[in-house]
């Protein structure tokens, strides 16, 4: 009996690799989620590893052949090729074991799947979270960021069954999905086919490969500039202030108008000299300062760029409409001197909401909500199911 440890970016890929390379000689004994790199627990990269034991018997069938996995009643079934199928196999074996009682001491374990390790509790818990992306984000946000391999100390019986979780998920289209995903604007490298039941999980895993939006700064003297149409930029900046525990009434507005009905006079900036003087005073602030900067899409960006140069923002967000062409958004960003993140609005008005992912600026918001991989996958799956 030999032991191998395989590492990769997703459990789906590792399970497929085990099935393809080792067939029914492989017995999975561990499945772990790891975080590597980063500083003080931040910016770590998530990966997965699977530990398998190999029976030194005859060579496996050629690559691509389905490995036989004995079912609880003795009838062979196909080998699990996804996280969901693996979890269902584990649940079936546990139910059969509870009915039939423990096997004789001399009997050899028949199935190449171990259900006796804490790692599978972690596997099932992750499965239950990822099947419902909204709940997944809530749970993941509450978890401490680990610095090494972690395992969930949750009994397997306590985790919801994969079949029940999959049944509760909204329907998604059957294979193939490549043309449909392309019509939604998803970049070609993310448009590979996916199984019907786990489409949201597969999309979320793929979207995690995209560069994340930079975090909002909190250091003393920091400035966040939100650029776009004055009304939209101001509304988003005020929403961010509330989320961050700041006063929405303290958000400044930079417009070329000599006066603005949107904010009091002391919160209005209309020229770069005033903006530069105010910026120098903000270096002594212990909190973040938010400034909405007017730049109407399709109009010259010279005034807004000069204001941004004077404000020297720590981070710049651009508020864009989902109906705008990605190349036009990129041209607008270049005219402003570059944007760090995008807030995409009016998603219901476009048939290709993911087209914005084709440019080099990461997306931070989707109609006011955080643009997480789960939020993107839910949006795309719902569009496909409509």
C-alpha cells in the first residue's frame, strides 16, 4: 500500500485527477483546505490537497475509463467525479453501515472512499456551504482566517446531505453551457462546461481565479474617491460611509458647478486648488475620507482627472452602468488616470452582465452588493435558468 499527496486549486480537479490516473486502486483518506502565503493572515491563497492510498495491484484501466465503486448493496456504480457525488457516496455508505452493523473483523474494506476521517466532515461542510452561495459568504465571513491546513471538527452526520442541498438549489440548465455562458459575457477562459447540479459551485471556483478588488483603506489620512455621475457617485460613497461606520453626511462632492444642491457648501469642491488645500488637512485625520467626484460617462475627463491629481486618493472606485461597453469603460478609466475598482450598477438592463470581467479593472460591487465569486456565480446561474 502506497500513500500519495496531491495538491491543486479545487477539489473537483483533484477528484478528477485521482479517478483518471489511479482508477479503483485509490482510496481517499484525507481532503484538506489550505491557505498559504500572505501577511498576518491576509492575502493568503486558498488551495486543496487530497491524500490517497494506492493498492499495489494490477495496473489501472486506461485514462478516461470509469472506475467501479461498489455500492452498499454490492452493485457497482461509477466512481465519484465531483465533490457532490463523493459526498453522496459517503452518505450512502454511512446509511448502509448503520443498518447492516460493523463488518466482520476479517473483511477487507470494499470501497475506495474513507468516511472515518475529520477531513470528510470538512468536505461535507464545504459542500453544504458552496451549494448555497449566499449562506457560504455568511459562514466564510464569520470564520477566522487560518494560516495552515485546517479541518472542521464537525460530525459527518451533522452536515446536510448533498442530495438535500442540491434539491434546495434553484434549477440550472443542463449541458452544454459554454455558448450560454459566452452570451452572458463571461470571458472565454471561464466558459468551460459544467455539470447541471454543481454549476454555481464550478463557476464560483473559476471566478476565484480573478484578481480581487483592493481592500478599502483604513489608515489615518486615507482617501477613497468614488468617480462617476454626480448622483450615482455620491449615493455609493454615502452607502460606503454607512457600511464603514462613518457619517454619510461627511462625504464630500467634487463637481465643476459653483454650487451644488446635493451637499452643503462646506462639503462641495469645485476647483483643484481648494481640493489640494483640503487634502493636505486630511493627512491629520484618523479616519477615512470619502469624496465623490463627478465624471459623466462619454464626456471629457480632463476636469475630473485634475481633481483626482489634487486629491491624491489612496484608492479610486469607478461607478459604471452594466450596459456600457467594456472597451468604453476602459477608455474612460484611462482618461481618469486609472481606476482601482469598479462598482457595476443596473445589471438587470443588460444581457451580458459578465462582459465587464474582460477588462483589467477588478469589480468590487454588483448593484450595491459585494462582488464575491458566489455573488457572480448566483447571478449567472439565475440568468441561465431564466
